[in-house]
């Protein structure tokens, strides 16, 4: 049970205002324990009220018993009303704080784990499980739903059992035995709940994928034109039915377990009531004892259900705590903010060296990058070309340390790339093919690549002019502060080419950039716009800045210093445009195949 303490520590460490949350947690525990104390005292108070009323009617001195029963029940009802009105509000407040704190820790960790993690379905499923469930257990344990209920129900269970023993040990034994099946039911439900979540996850993900296609602006065009609506709906329906069927199967099983537990417990309760009735007829006990046994038996059934439910939560939580620990123990490959040791001005050249680098995806023997050696001097303007699947984009990911080489090393300025990740992030600016489309203003979309610096309107617009977005921004009264996107209030949408120009502008603006990488940056642009943007990029890049273009479109890259040709993860050609054309190798074939696109 050591994981219980760890979960509570995780919950407490996740919240920001600990003193305030601790006060709320203490009040929640007090309310919960008060609730269970009242529940366990209620049968005694009901018995006292009944025996007192019978005594008054029989002219015996039972006024005190009647008063105690009446006042006690009145106070207990007030406590139950207070619990009902306040507990949910307080728990929601504390739970939200804990949930936000735990999710923030998970998100922060996900930003630091190796990028390759997201290529592993098994690890990705674990991440989904942790993100979805773990904060619930943290809030339940710390804020009182699980542990205080466990303590309260245990005390109530013991107290009620003692009360029944005082009536008759045999009756107590019968009632308690009737609740023992719930122990097995709890253990079984804990395992089934976990396996149910895991089983349904894949089908739910597939169903959500097809559902989200109908809300994607780009996909809906193709769906409409190709008449895929029925197909998408069928696939969504198929996976949704699978999820619902599995949910229903488990729910039926849980219902049968609940019904079996209920029938067994109530069967033993009936036996205990028959025994109590016999004792009353024999004059061995009072009529109040019948109410005491009846109420205590019902309370014990409810208490057992809560007790076993709490045990189920404890058992299930160990699975998710283990997954959370696994996630948090993954090695960090991203820089901490405290590692801000990249000098803005340095006499050391920002040279890049790939030294016999190999890389393959986890679980695959196929090398995406195979014994690659590449030396790029600061200030060089190079293009890396090749057919789809040759390893170009993987090379960019390795250079950005999104992937870690399986073999070999990458050196920046003569030092291992891993030694100064913050410097790498600050000094290397990358425009990806699958760039982000952020629902905010033009300004925020541009300067988010360098939030540590201040940029004036003129500096931002100077960068905007280089990519041809100036006229678009001037169309709107708010200019750079115009919101863009489909969901941001008052937002305007951009075309694919305009989004791409915005992404390139974002890559150009950082002041400390020493290397600008553009991975297929112009895929949404026509050849004329592509050539224009390339010229603007060449003009924008400073002489001492390195430019790396990753592309399979060759018409506009003839004037770079070097062209690197890749094939099956290896460099097969390296030289200027004229040199490679003279060699009449792979580049010569590719360029001639595309030459007609760029004929003037």
C-alpha cells in the first residue's frame, strides 16, 4: 500500500496553493467522517426512539430514551444535509486544482521525453491512460473520496458489527457473512475495470479519428468530392459499436456481480430478521432490537458496498500509479529553463557535424539513417534532396535532437549536441512541413518562436514583408493583432499558402538564429510563389547564418552552396548544382524529371 502515500504526495506537490487546498481537504475529511459516524449511529437512535415511544405508551419511565432518540435523529439529519450541500462543492474545487496540477506535470513531462516515444503505440497507450485517469485517483485520495470513505466505512463496519453482537452473536455472524462475497467482487471488478479501459482505448481512438475527419476543414473537401460520407460514417459506426458492445458486456458483468452480492447480503439479512423476530416472541429482546437489526443490516450492506468500492479504488490505483511512475522516470532529452547558457555572441563557429550516425525507429531493424557523415560550416547555404522516404525529415529531427542517434554522435561547435540543448533550441530555427496553426493573432503566431525577446511592430512587419504576407495583414483594421483561425472569437481563416508563409515568417524572426532549417517549406505554394519565397528567404538570411533546405522540388535551389543527395538514409552525392549535373547521377535524373515544371 506504499503507493497510496506516493499518490497523495503527487497530488499535494501538484497544487500551487497548498495551504488553501490543505484547509479544504481537512474540511472534506471532517465532513466525510462525520457522515459515516452519523450513519453508524442512526440505527441506535432509531431503536432508542422506538423503545422510548413504546415505553411512554406503556406508562414506563422512558422519556429520556425518547428525547435522546428524537434529538439525536434531528442533529444527524442536519449533519447529513450539511454533507449533501457542501461536500460536492468543496470536492469539486479541490479536485479541479489537483487535476490541473497533475495534468500540468504530465504535459511538462511529455514535452521533455524523447520524441520517439510518440512513435510507440504501447507507450502512447500508457500515456493516454495516465493522462485520462491518474488525476482522478490523486484527487480521490487526497480530497477525501477514497481514503476518508475507507476509514469511515471501516469504523462504521466494526461499530455496526459490535452493535449486532450485543443483540446476539449469531445474528451478527449471519449479517457479516452475508457481506463477505463483496471482497471477491471488489478484487474482480478492479481488474476488469482496468482491462476494460485498455481494451476500449484503441477502438475509441479509431472512432474519434473518423469522427474528427468530418470536422477537419481540409479533409471535408475530399470527403465531399469523393463521396466518402457513407464510408466515414460506416467506419465510425463500426468502431463505436465495438466500444459500446464491450462497454455493455462489462456493464452486464458488473450488474450480475452487484445483483449476486445484493441477493446474498439480503438473504442473510432476512435470516437475521427471522432470528430477531423469534427472540422477540420468546421475550429475549425488545421490539426496538428488530428495528436495530433491520437498520444495521441495511447500513452494513451499504457500508460494505462503500468499503469494497474503496478497496477497488485502492487496487486499481496501483496500476495507474505504476504507469505514472514509468512516465515520470523516462529520461529527459529536452532542456530545462535553467540551462540557458547559449551565448548570444560567440567567437566559436556554429558548425554542425554528423559523425557516423545511425538511426532506426524503436522495434524496427530498418535503418532510416545509415552511417551518415555530414559536415556543415556556419554560413553555408545547402539543400538536402532526395525521394520520399530517403531520410531527409529524419535528418532534421536528429539535428533538432527530437531523435537520439542509435549510433554515432552529432556535434555543434565541436561539442556534443546533447551537452547544450537549450543553446540548440535557441540558435536553430526550424520550419516544418507539418507546421502548427495556432488560434491567436498574426503577431502572436509570428513571435512565439522567440518569446524571450521583444519585437517592435516594425521588426515584425519587416519579417512579414520578406514572405509576402504584408498585404494580407493590411486588409484588416487590427493589423498584426487580427485574430486568425476558425475557433478564436472574430478570427479570420487563411489559405494553405498563407498559413505556410506565416510559418516561414515565424522561422525567420528569431534574433539569435544561427541555423535556419526549412523542411519542405513550400509544399502548399505554386512554383512561381515557391521561387519568390525562396528568393526572399535567401535575401533574409544573413551571411553568417546557415540555411538548410529540405526539399524534393529542385527548380529553385540551384544557387545554394551545396546540394546533398540522400538515398536510403545515406549521402550518395554532395556538390554544387553544376558539379552534380556534370556527374549525371541521381541529382541529374531528378532535376531533368522536374525541369519542365520550371521552364520559362
